[in-house]
């Protein structure tokens, strides 16, 4: 077993510097690497380029980094829940690349998989395709999109082991598996590190080969963005 | 004239037995409440769940189980979770039978705009561009006119596009309209709404062929 375990978030983020490109897992506030984000705030890094489907809310998730102007550029598909984000974007303080969600996922997966680029129908005929190569396959048009290049990937899983094997829970899975191994260094934080051998190999979602560092996170808030219930 | 619930009820009639369905945020989400209970349908949410159930009872919410609108949900027996790339394999790979989404504008050739108002509102396209570029069966759920009373059914969209020539059908508070080679084709009127009212609320070319029946909602 190749041991990927580090003992705390400080060690896990060793080597992260201002100006780096970071992948950050999560959909809305579900499945975000809360501990890594908190540490990025503490490190006071600036000029970060963040690849993440959303940008958190004003006082949680990546919103914490935005509030302190630590992010230079966001690459996301949807940013509707964050007023500060919208303000910084419309005023020009923050660079933003909005790209289709499936394209975002595939740009991660391609980086993970050694595929430099791919054709997708998403965005053809829209401003997303401007300046990009397009091509017909059959009678349909497609846009050439390139894999991401990133320095660090921060992902959150439910359970993991010292070998870096991961299991996700519910829809907190989302972009996290696609970002594993998609950057030079992937840091996984998990709610629980279980003893080696406890995870059933048949049930593992992401094998440890994609992970460089794993640690057990703490104090997960797991904030719910839209608490929606049904009447009895 | 229909309210949002009425639009959702009418669209629910388009959901057929055996369909996998993706519902967008807003009115489309309501559609799930009105699908006939004698047919088998599975709802997909692009954040990574197939087999979505109703909202949870109070106290049973789980931060790790949400839909693409970030609302807490439940799952039904037979449900599955998956990652975002696989979710869009379902969508781009045309494994989803029906897509229902909202729009700011639709043009008579089936273009849709629903993600950006330059200089004013930029929320992003989310999964909408992947959905409209791939799905073969797309229904738009929206109000016929905007808050200023201007038609959202246009000759050409004025806002940045989400997709081109991709919409098949529109259900509004006034009408059911099909997109044809010749433009918008009026299929049904909302209860109590005249053809003239629909004509005056529609900017693009509207084809009216024979008697237009009133929608059956319930």
C-alpha cells in the first residue's frame, strides 16, 4: 500500500501558492472541500484561478475567498447564488469564464484521462463557441474544447483510506471524482478515514492512484442552500 | 390564463410512460407533482441523481442529497447517484427522453436564450447549453410575456443564445405552441384566452390553422 495520508489540512495544502490554478469540487455547497477552502483563506493566497461549478454563497464556500479578493478568475457554469460574485464580475474586478456544465465536467475528466481536447455540441452557435474550432460530424455541429490544466485539485469525499481510495455520498459526489487526478496534485479530504481493508474494493468510486494526499477533515458544516420540505 | 401550476400541469401531460426526464429550475420542477401516477417515469437531475423523489419531510433533509436547484430532495427505490461527467453522458448521449426548461426568449426557428442579460444579470448557463444542444425533445415552460408585457416569443432572440434551432414546443400561460419550419404554430389556447389575445402577445410569425382547441389541464 502506498500511503497518501497526511495529518492535517496544513500539510495537505503544502506547496499551494498565489497565482495557481485550483480545481475545487462541489455543486452549490454540496460536496465542497470545506477544510481546504478554509485553509486557503488562512494562507491569504491571492490571484488564484479557481475551476469550480459554482462560486459558493456570500459567506460560505468559495464565497469566503471572493470576499477577501483572493480569486483573480473563476471558471464556472453557474454563479447565481452569490451577490458579491455578481458585483465583482459586473464591475470587472473579477475575470469570469462561464462554460456549459457538461463541458466543465468533461474538461476535468479529459485532464484526468490524458485526453487533450474533445468535441461537444454544447454551446455551438452561442458566444461560448466564439473563437473556437467547430466541426461537423454527420449533420450536426460541434465545438472543440480543451482539457483543463491545473496545479491542485481539492476534492471532498465521504470515506477514504490511507491508500487514497474514495467513496462519495449522494449528490455530494458531483464534480469531485472528475477532478481527481485532473491536476498535478490532488488533495482529498474525507469525513472519515477508515482502516485499510475496510472499504470493499467493489464499492470504491475513485482508486487511490488519482490521489496524492488524503486527510480526515473536521467540523463539516454541510450547509443546505435551499432547504425544501414537503408538508405532512 | 394559466398560472405557473397550470403550466406545469399541462406540461405533465407530455410526460409518457418509460421516459427519463430532466427538469430545469422553476416551473419545470413543479411538473413532477402532476405526472400521472399510473405511468413509470424517472427524473434525472444533472448534479448527479436519477430516480428523484419528492422533497423530504421536515427533519429528514440531507445536505448530501440535493437537486440541480440546490433544493433538498429524496430518492425513490431504484435511484442512483453518479458524477457530473457521467450525468452529462446521459444528457449529451441522448439517453434522456424529455427535457423541460425555462427561457427568457424563444425565437420562431427554435433558438433559446435563458442565461444572460448583458451588463445586468449574468448567472451562467449551468447545464442548459448541454441539454439544449443534445436533447431531441425539449419543451420550454415560461410566461408568454415578460414583466414589461413584451412578448418572449420572438422572430429573433435579442439576448445571448443558449442554443440554436433546438426547441420543439413551448407551453406558456396563454398557449401551447409548436416550433415548425414555418414558425410558431398555435396548438392550444389556455382556458378563457382567445386566439386574438395570443396573436397580440406574440412577436414572431404565428401560424393559426383552423379551430384552436382549449387546453385540457386536469
